C-alpha cells in the first residue's frame, strides 16, 4: 500500500499497486466497505460482477463501485495486477465530480463516471510497475484541482464519520442535533445509504480488521455485536459467507483458532 499524497489524504483512504500470484484460477470476494472502490487492472481486464446477479458480470479495464451492502465476485486466472483505490464519500465529489449517492449499489466503468480519467488504463499498461501509483495520483490531483474540494456540511461529515465507526444511529443523531428522520434524509442524499446501513458497514469493516488477531467470541462485543451468532449472521448477509470461511479463503495458512463461527 503506497502512502497517499497529502492533497489526496481526505479523499483517498488507501491506494495499492498490486501484483498477486494466487497460484490457480479462482474467485475472490469483494467485500462491502465504508469507502468506494476504484480498480484499474493491468494486463487483463477485471472479470467482476455482483454475487447472485450473473447479469452484472463483465470484463472491464476499470471499475468504480459505490457503497453497497452485498459482495462482489472477482473471477481470476491465478494472477491479479493493477491499482486499487478506496475513495471516501467526499472523494467521490472531489475526484469524480459527483456525489457518492449517485454511485450507490453501482458497478461502472470509469468512462461512465469520470471521462477525464479514461486514459488511465492505457497509461498504466505502458508504465513501469514502480510508477503506477504515482501516475494515478497525478491524475487525481489534476481532478481535485478541477473540482475543488467540496465537503458536506460539517454536521453531515461528523455524522458520516460516527456511523462509519459503528456508532448507533440514535447516538449520532443526538450528537449532530438532528432527528433520526432528518439524519436519514441527509445521509442518504450524501452516500446513497441509510444511517443504519452505513453503521452496519462500519461495524462489519471493523470486525474484518480484527479477524485473525482475536477470537470471534472477542471480536463480536468489541465491534458492537450482541454476540458471536449476531456477528456471523451479519457476515453471511454482507459478505455471503461466515467470518471463518472468509479467513480460510483469504489466508489458507492461518490456523483455525477462532472458535465455531456457526454458533447460534
């Protein structure tokens, strides 16, 4: 993961130039998160679609996906090469020129979203591996200069931050001084999801970061789940699998010391 240029830090949560040998063809789960995903594959287009929706599967030289509460499926031949970015909700306006709400649940080509960035796939294909992150950063900084640095109202930004940390909807509403109904209207207009759905994604994302480091029975209360069974149900709903299944798929070398994720 490359460090992000300071000018992009509020808008790009991560930027990764990747070259991964997975050993054999397979299927990778693209999990929901509190950020938008922007992928620029190199060498071969990305074969991706929403899980359970075969009609959404396409081979693309770039993909931009908004916030979503279901997994994507990436089909690969054993290798994956390219650049992947996680954009914040404010990054959608600043770098793509449109609110994150317009991309919610969508899986699109960058040409359809930000035509001025359509040159990136070809440009990345022709540059050395070590320069790819810098090429993308320069293009995004140019777009930032073009769009300016629009931010949501301070209280909306504070609400989004609280929800993505997994805070309860009522607590966030009280913190910003809005009714739950008004909060729902503003959050949906900004990111295309309800406060409750955004809070679910925040809690899910936090639990994902803890997996493999702590036992599931410890992860659940640390992330605000009622118990381990609640954690597992949310993972099945959002990721299409249990936490232990995901760990075994992503880290097959990891010893299973997490307990029974099917409990309850």
